[in-house]
C-alpha cells in the first residue's frame, strides 16, 4: 500500500506524461495513443518506483530488463525515457521523423534505455523468458518485466513462450497483459476470443493476478507479490481502458492510432488536466 504522498507523486507524474504524449502525437503527425494511454500507469509504476535502473548508465549489466512487447506503444515509452534523462527530451520533437533516432517502434540501437527492439507483436514474452533464463544461468540479480497487449495474445508465439516460462519456472520474470479489451480494429472477444485468459495462463504454469491496471497500489502490490513468488512466473492481467485519460478517446477503436490538429490537441489536454 502506497502512502498518500507517494500515490499523489505517481498520479501527478502520470498526468504530466500523458500531456507530453499528446504533444508528441501532435508534432509527429500521429501515434498509437489509445494503447499508450492504457499501458501508461503500468509503465509509470515500473519506471518511477519498481525498476532497478540508472538513466546515467543505460547499459549497467545488473539493471532490471524491461520489454514493451506491444512496441506500438513506443510513444509512451519514449516520453518516459526522455523524462527520466536517458536522452534529451527535446529530441522527441523529431519523434517518428525521417533521420531521427525514434521510429514509431523504438530501436534499442538508437534509443538509450531501450533493452529490446519490438514492434512485431508476439515476441516480447519469448525475449523475456530468454532474459530471465540468462540471468539465472549466469547468476545475475536482474528481474525481467514484459508488457504485452491483449490483441497480441492471438499470436501463437505468446503461448510457446508462456509454456516455456511455466516449464522452467522463471520466477524472475513478471509479465503484464494490458487488457484494454480492444485490438486494432475491434473488441478482442469479437476478433479472437481470449477468455478465460487467466485460466489459460494458469494452465501454462503461471500464477495469475488480475488487477485494475490504472491503480498504482494494485500495480505495485502485484509487482511485490511477483518478487516474493518462488514457484511460478507471475502474469498480471491488468484491466485497463484504451485511450484512458482523454474522455473522447476512451474505449474508441478509432483512437488506436490517431493524429491531432490543434483543436483536438487542446481538447485532449483539457480532458487530461481535469481528470483526477
Ligand atoms: C505481428 C504483427 N502483426 C500485426 C501488427 C500490426 N498491429 C499493430 S498494433 C495491432 C493490434 C493492436 O491491438 P492490441 O494488440 O490489443 O494493442 P493495444 O490495444 O494495447 O494498443 C496490430 C495488429 C504488428 N505490429 N505485429
């Protein structure tokens, strides 16, 4: 349980970063803003509270590893890395522009703080299992965190990785599903039914926690529970809202990817500023 001051610090930071995501989406002409907002509190909780990282030493060997398997959420990840000082955040003016270090999906060879290049869905969990097994093999203390999307769970490779994690009992791996219930072009349950998602991961050998993915207390409790688990890897099914924080984007498939003109940008910023 967070104390009130810490909870407020994280909420204020989350709001400030949402505004920055809107600004970058405006200047770059369009981004995957819906999924960036649904994953947002999970990333803020990890980066501003849980991860053992050092922005001055992005290649520090013992750092925790983070994999944004839903690489299209890169706009949200980049804004956080810039804010933490992995690079000069002024560079984000060039986000997704020709010649800039930032593509829509972040490249680990170009963006300090990115451990794994992602974008092709379905690969992050397998990378995470590898990083976790690697730590075990060479006796390293880092933990590995993976954030997947729900639409991504339609990829067969997710289940191959899930089976391996259960089999090898990778307790140094914690994964999240950003369960916003929407994929690119509609609800997951219409396109490719996932439910009962918790039972599926359990059957593959995971301990499953289901939480409100916008509640910092629940996210950080889940991370703590996962750290203490000694038998199974932990999958956190985080119930979220696509487009969370901007009233006209919430639960709207049309805002999976979108561009903003000045009026829409201002309306989005106004909505974020009045959100609690
Ligand atoms: C292998 C692969 N197929 C297709 C795509 C194109 N694509 C980008 S985002 C997306 C789906 C987005 O829905 P979801 O995975 O649930 O993400 P979220 O709602 O969290 O943004 C797809 C199919 C991709 N990036 N990778």
